[in-house]
C-alpha cells in the first residue's frame, strides 16, 4: 500500500471531505481513501463501457475485431 500526502488542497475540498466523513462516522483518511477509490473505479468502468460499445459495434469477427482493439488501445493510451 502507498502513503500519499496531498499539498495545497483547497480548504473548501478539505472541509467538504471532513463533513462527509463526520456524517458517515469514519475518519477523514478513510473518506479520502474511499473517494479516491470510487473515482478511479468510475473512470475504469466508463472506459470498459466505451470499449464494450466499440467491440459490439464492430459486429464481425477477425479484422473488424482488430480494428476495435486498435481503437481501444488508442483510447487507453490517450488517457494514460
């Protein structure tokens, strides 16, 4: 597991996270961890949805599948 220190976090964001953690009855650290994980998971889910749509739109097997693979790779590489 990694340790992370966030500098120059906007006071508004820090306050919102503290409030949210308090309402949930969890630590600020746990709330930040949950929020970051949800953000990464949502981005991955959105990518998988787009990739599935591209794959389904190709309709054929073989070279059409390869074209969708290229599109998916280009999308992935563009996002880092």
